[in-house]
């Protein structure tokens, strides 16, 4: 479902921690920083399967595709001390 004034892209994470590739659909409202991320697919860390899935994805969508590698994580800029969604900084 496409929402008015939302921006979408696909994020692919080469996840060495869990030995897999993870695909996410990310969405954000225009002019907002908050990103909503939806799991799409997780495949084994097999370059041939990855190449096929990526080729199929590119053939069926015009969304931009961002690639990240867990060997090169990016710090968010400030340390997150309160994130109740993921269990950080809550009571108890």
C-alpha cells in the first residue's frame, strides 16, 4: 500500500552475526527522520542466492536499494539511552 507523501526504499543487510542477508522495506514520511522498517525476507548467506534475489528485486521494482554490512556498522550519532520499543531505558 502506497501512502501519500511517504518515501520508500529497500534496505539489504549483509548480516555476518546471523550468517544471512536480511531485506527490509523502509518507509518515512516526507520531511521526517523517523523510519518505519518492515521485514521482507531473510536468506542464507549464499552469494549465488543473494545475486538471484537482488536481480529479481531489481526487475520487479524501481525502489532504491540501500546496502549495509554488519562488519561496518554506522553509529547513529548519539548513544540511545531510552528506546521503549526495543527495551532500553524502561522501568525495572
